[in-house]
C-alpha cells in the first residue's frame, strides 16, 4: 500500500508578512480616518480680555496663604507649589552657563528647582514648536517677539495680566516699550529677555581717517560708503539682510517717516514716496558696491568678522553688538565702535528690538512658573534686577526698565564699552515702538513674501515700485 | 510547526519599527495635508485639496519646484560620477590605499549642516579659504565672489556632492570588490584596454548598485535643507529657494502645519514619479 501523505498546508513567509502588513496598515488608516472624520467643534479663536479670570481660577490648584508682615500696609503672599519635578525651562543656546547661574540663584531664593533645556538658536523655532506639538512638558520658555501673538492664540503662552505684579511690571518699563510684550488688547503675555535699539555701529578710526562726520541721513551713509568702496573696502555697509532683512527694512521705513500699517493692519505705504526712496536707496547701496556683495547670504560670523577686521565701516544691527565690537570681539578694530548721536534718518528715529520670556500655556504649576518668569524677566525676590544686570554687564543685552537705567552703578559698569547716556537716549527718545510687528497675526507671513520681493529687487529682478505694489497687494490679501 | 513560526517572530520587531517610524508618519502626513488644524484644541477638520491649492497658487511654488529638481539632478550626477571615480581609485592595489579609503568616509560622517558651514567659509568672498589660497598662489589679483545669483544653485550643491560622492564611493567600492578577477584576466588576454574593461565588465557589474546610489543621491538633493539654510538662506534673490525652504517657512515660520504637510506630500509624489521614470528608463535599456 502506498501511503499518500497529505500535504501540510504551510503559510509562506511572504503571505504572512503580506497579510499582517495589510492588517496593521488597515488598522492605522482606519484609526487615522476615524480620528479625522469624527465631528469636531468649530473653535473660534478668542483673545482673553483683561479682567477675565476664568482661565486662571481653573488652572490654579495651589493655595495661597496671606502672611501679614509687620507693616500694616503690605501683605506678603507665600504661595505653596505643587511641583512633583523641577520646572522645565526651554532656552536657546546663548551663554547657557549664565542661565544655569541664574537658575541656581533662583533655587537659592525660592527653593524651586529648574531644569534647563537648551536648543540651538538657528533651529529654535522648529525644535520648540515640534516639541510643543509633540506634547512635552514646558513651564517657561524663550519666545521670539514676533511669534508671541501666534503662540498665545494657539494656547502655547499663558496670559500674564491676571498676576498681581503685572501692572507694576508694565509701569516699571519705558511706556513706549510696553506694547512689545502685550496683545493688541493690552494683555501682558511675555516679559523682556533682552531689548535693544537698531543702531548704525560706526568704526570711529575709519570715520576720522577719512574726514567723515557722523552720518545724519541715509544719503550720508551712501556717500561715505561709496567713497570707501572706491578706495577698495570690500563691505563698507553690512547688515543681517539674509535672515533679518525685515528688521532693516522696517528700521529704514520708520526712520524716513513711512507708516507701514494702521491699527487694523491696512497697508499705508503703497503710494508713499518715502517708502519708494528707502527701497531705491537699498538697491543703490547693493548695486554700487556700498554693501557686502554677499549681504543677502552673509551669516552672523561673516558680518562681525568683517567689521572687526576693517573690511566694513558701518554695521547696522542690534545695539548689543556694540559690546562685541568694543569689548569681547576679536580683531584689530576692537574698541573703535561708536554710534551716531542721533539715528541717521529724517525722523531721527530707529526701532525697538528684542526677545522675551513666556510662560507655557499649561505649566505644571502656574505660580511656580510665574515665580521663575518674574525672576528672569523682572526682579528677583530681593527686588533687584539680577538677571537683567548680569546680561547687560556680560553681553550688552539690555532691559527696558526705567529705574534700571537710572541706577548710576550700571552707568559706571557699561561706560567701559559704550556711551551710556547716548544709549539711554536711544532707548528713551529715539526707539520707536513698532506694534504691527507683534500685533498683526499675519505679519510674518507677509514678511516672508516681502523679503523675497526685496531680495529680488536687490538683484535687479523687480523694480522698487513693483515691490511696493506687490507687497501692498499681498497685505490686502491677508487682510481679506 | 514551531520551526516555521520562529523566523516570523524574529522579523516582527523590525516590521513594527517600519510601521511606526515610516508608515505611520507617512499616513499622518497625508492626514495633516488634507486637514485644517486648530493648534489650540489640536482638532482636525477635513479640508479637501484646499491646502494643496494654497501651495500651488503661491507664485514661488513652480520656480522652487524647478530649482529643486535641478538641485537634485546636480547632486545625483555630481555625487554619482565623482563617487564612482573615487571608488575606482580606491579599488587599486597600491600602497597606502587603506588610508585613502579611510579618508573617503569622512565627508559622509559630517552632518550636512556642518558641511554647509564648512563650504560657506571656503567660498566666503571676504575671508574664504579658497580666495586666500588662490590669492597667495597669485592666481587671482582680487578676491572672487564665488556664489552669485547666476551660479548659487550649482555652488550650493557642491557640499552635497562632496558628501554624496563619499557615500557613492563606499557602496560602489564594495560592489567593485565583488567582481571576479578571472574575468579581468580573461579580458586582458583578449587584449581589452582599461576603458573597454570598465565599459564591458566593471560598469555592468556595478550598475544596479550605482543606479541605486544615483536615486539616493537625487533624493538627498531633492530634500536638502541644512546646506541651503546655512549657505544661502534661499538667496541671492530667490535663486536657491528650494521646496525644503518653502516647507520650513510654511510649517515653522507661518505656523501653518497643514500647508507644510501638503508641500511635503507634493515633494514626495514628485520624487516618486521622477525615481520611477528613471528606473523604468534604466531597466528598459537593459532589456
């Protein structure tokens, strides 16, 4: 008898993988579709108005006990915090060792531990936004000023208006600077990390050797830079027109008296001859060799190196670079940096600039996060501007607080590398607030387009008039 | 029965890795691309092709797409050809070739962003190493602006070509070492020249590997962000404004995740079409 073996039914590896893959893929797609197609609420974006305390009362779970001090007119509040782990502070990588020192002092004063998370500055926006969307815990963070309104509307920043010290903080600032840290409705949402003015930093040695006076206008700058270019200087005028072109454009426009946007965001510059003049000036500067030939692609180090090695005469940038050029930078021209007594523009105005600290929308403990924010962006528990003073002395990053600027010991310390009184005048008188930079939600979407058009203009692809027309149209598109 | 299941269990971890780190993110990308996203509540509403329409309507989209394809082509051609030449050189049996092979790896080990900074400073018009070298050798009288609006796309592809040629040379070298020596010996007896040996023996043997390297190089060039971000920031003008920079702007500067996702989908589809066309062309020729 012949035995007939039944063929064992084997599942081949390929079939197994095929069917498992299809099953898992189906589950994933089905799950994703189900998530997407579920009925969702239409969320209206609202900005919390001052005085509406509902958000705060829901979120605060700590108890605040009032402990009367000996003085009958003051009450010291001693909050208790419900922290199970250190506060998480996210910062970009500017002097992280200094930040660690601040946090150590904060812990000494308050008993609250803080874990510092440092992200590289070039990718800060990308990293922090990815982390936020990924759901990691953040308590306080560095905020680039132009992103604050978007982040606030996205629920990523906690409003600060409801905290008892918020009014005092605002009143301590120069009045012109307050709008940098508030929503269009005046709600405080960030505190100052650093502030500065946009300045023209001039090499005094080159200025004196060539018999120049301080430039008083954009035309003076052009004339002086043109002469130096003809003498062989490679980059008489430098600025960060690669990644911060908008700041320069706004500075020039404000300086020439151009109103860019009204309070509703409507563009006002389209037919303004001064706006056209600014763009034509920029084009002339680039075309005729008054700027670095690679100004639209130069990195930070290239600009600083050019100035410190006398390849550049004027650097138009944030005022803290005065400290770099006069003290910490390496190069034969170190110590030769001066700024004009008055901004070289027809209105004698320049613009405010700076970045901020913010509290994340969902911190572990609101009061603890607020303690840290106050410490960093205002005063410590002893009532001193500890953090602001450290930054100012070490790096030239300055605060917008009036009483800080009145303190004679700061004048003594900073006068080693800057004309303190002149810089104070820039802060008090010459630095215009540019609220549209922080208050118009679509402003930086427009900036991306505007910068492309201006860069095309510089290389001769678009005329200045056409640039104005196009960017005005774009702004109207965003408005509609 | 146990004998059949054991290999399958060994594969499952890798399979899950592929599903969670490749398939799921890709599916999620498409979900975001077809949605309106409310960041505050993290809620999604179906948006149809709205996000794609917004991207396509952008006046910079088509020029950026063309530039991106060109950039990918420069990197794939440059990286593949130079990589092959380096592999042929590294395959020689000469003294010290081991050191040369070790140096071949270096560009591949350097992160792209560092490569970008390195070449930025080599090409710098005021202080660059290349200008300094040429000036010292008295080959130039004035420093040269190496990166201009006209050549920025090609110049900014050089760091990517440098990195990808290292990658290509490594994989081509391993393929070259798999070619049987007796075939070369036979061809030498028949009187074949070096060039004919390369054309009829070497290249046909390594062609599948080289073709794969070509596609990978194109892909790397097509999605390149770090080098462009560092070297040119999309400039001068908009001459190096690639899709990757547009994507960065949409997703991270404008905080429009959905349009960024739509742009990424478009990038993916364009790349798949181009790679498929290339493979069809390659294999049709073989037939």
